[in-house]
């Protein structure tokens, strides 16, 4: 065989992938093998001194397919590994094979590499460097933080604001709250690197209130004032105590897999929450689910999970967050709600008056609603309403993880019509 000519197994693999709508070259296959991502072909001996031939296995096809789905020209392979890792571990769709796991060493290297070069991590390091550096160092940090946070994505707007604009396509989104959130992000970055005492109690509580709405922050504000008077505010967030990179670096394979499951679960719930803003038909169970999300204080945090889990540059940050015990506890609470809803025997995604319904009918009603702006305007609110009696017996969780994952993916794509840049300048899928 001439040097560089693909083997028979590689030619067969390229053909199998083409049948799936995935175009790859022999050079790509070799690149993936060289990086330790694609296994080498097995060998079958022909006997009687005739040598051996390479043999294509289904496991190799599955790995090559997921690599082909996430690979992009000019993209560092580590972004591809991160996207692959986020897809793995999810329930397989009907008729589709389960996504294989990428090699753990490659996953860990990619996550640590991505986090270490992220703008957020650089901002954390800058805040630490500014601690104790005097007014000039702090001013430089705040200038850098303003630029970084100002350039970054603002995240999805409030769901009720989204519904208002959906009802009136000519309306514009209110950006005042987004600006407050950006200021809050700068303040929290300063507190993480330089300590809560640096930003002061009033600014710290205002930042928390902007980033964790729907909670009563009055008692916290009073406690912050008292802590400042007593000189104990610094203990709320000690300087340098927040280090996502260290958290990622210290996590083992099982810890990271658990964090991924937590992220996928919360992203499913947040997808349902965000879809309310996109005109999803409502019912009492969905309304109560949103109320629980808002009462947790993590509504805005969860709303960000959907676009972040779609873009590989956001995935390391989500996983680092989901390694925190507080987020694990939040996910466990929502999982309990999931089990309680499943026990009722009722689907969460159903139209008013239906006990079970079908996903097809629900989706059809939703898309019809979105495509009829005139009918929405005439109806006033544009949402399907249901009485409490119609929803009697409903509880507050979704009826299946696969449905929640699908909701998260759909919501993210609708909320991100423009491709967001990766940290290295490549664009997202």
C-alpha cells in the first residue's frame, strides 16, 4: 500500500460516516488517532502467511461519529473533546446509539486548558494580583473587569420580558437590568479576588440581588451593614477563596461525571423555564415549576446554563460550578420534584384540559402559537390558560430526563441565533 493511502477499514469508516451525513477525510482520522481519541483498527489475520487486514468495529464508528459532529476546521481538538464530553452521559435518543465516553486524560487536559485561558479565569487572577496592590492596582483591575464583562454575552433576558417581546414583535428588550447584572458580575469578581471587604456590604448585596433575583435581600443587607460595623465582612468572601481552575484541576473522573450529570439535569429544568419566555403553552404544573426555580434564587444562574452548555467555552465553567456542594444539593432537590411528578402519572408538557396528551400535539400547538402574532395580540396574553381544577393532582417536576435534555437543547438554539465566539476565536456549531 502506498504511503498515505487509507486502509480498507478507513475507507469503510469514511463511507459509514458519509451515510450519517458526516464528511471526514483520511487525514482527519489520522489526526484523531494521533491525539489518542480514535482507537486503532483491530487486525484480522488471514492465515497461511497472507498477513492481516484492518477491521472496522462499531465502537470505532461511534467514536468517529461523535468526533465528526463536533470537529470544526481550525478548532483546537481540545474544544472538540469538551463538546464530546458534554454530549456523553445523556440518555440515548430513540433509535440512536449511546454516545461513548471520551478518554478521561484528554477530558481533564481539555477542561483545565480551557479554564486556564478563559477570560473569567484571567479576571480572577487579576483580582488576586490587585489585592493589597494599592489604589492604582485596584483601578486597573476594575477597568479590565469592565472591558471583559462588557464584551461578554449578557445571557438570556427575563422570561416575562421575552414573552412581552414575543407578543409584540416590534417591541424592544429592556436592557437596564442587564447593565445592573454586568455591574454585579464585576463586583463579585472583585470580592472573589480581593475579598468582600474590598467591595463593601452595600455593593456586595446589590450584586447578589442583581444576579440572584426573586429573593428578599433586605435581611442580608442588614446583616452586611452589621458585619461592616463589626469588621467581619471580609469573612463572607475571603480574598482568593474562589478558584474555579483549582476546583476543576482537583476533580477526579467520577466527581466530574457527577458534575456533568448535575449540569445536564439543571439545564433541562432551565430549558423548561426559558421556554416559557418563548411562548410555550402554560399549565399549573409548569407555573409551579417556575415558582420553585425562582424561589431557589438560582433562576438567572440556571437560565445561563442552557447557552453555556451548548458552547464548549462555557462548559468548563458550568462543570466547575456543579462541583460545588450547594449546586449539587439544588440539583438533588429538583430531582426529587422530578420523581414526584413522575409518580402522578401525568405529563408535564400537555395542553389545557388533557390528562396525558402527546408531545407532538403540544409542540404543534406551541409552534402554531408562535407563528400567529396577530392571534397573540388579539388574545391579550397569548398563553394557554388552565384552571386549577384542570391541573389537580399535578406536581412540580418534569416527566422525563430525555425530554428535559431535548428542551434544553432546543431552548439554547432559539436563544442563541447568533454564533458566539469561542475563547480562541473559532465560532460555535
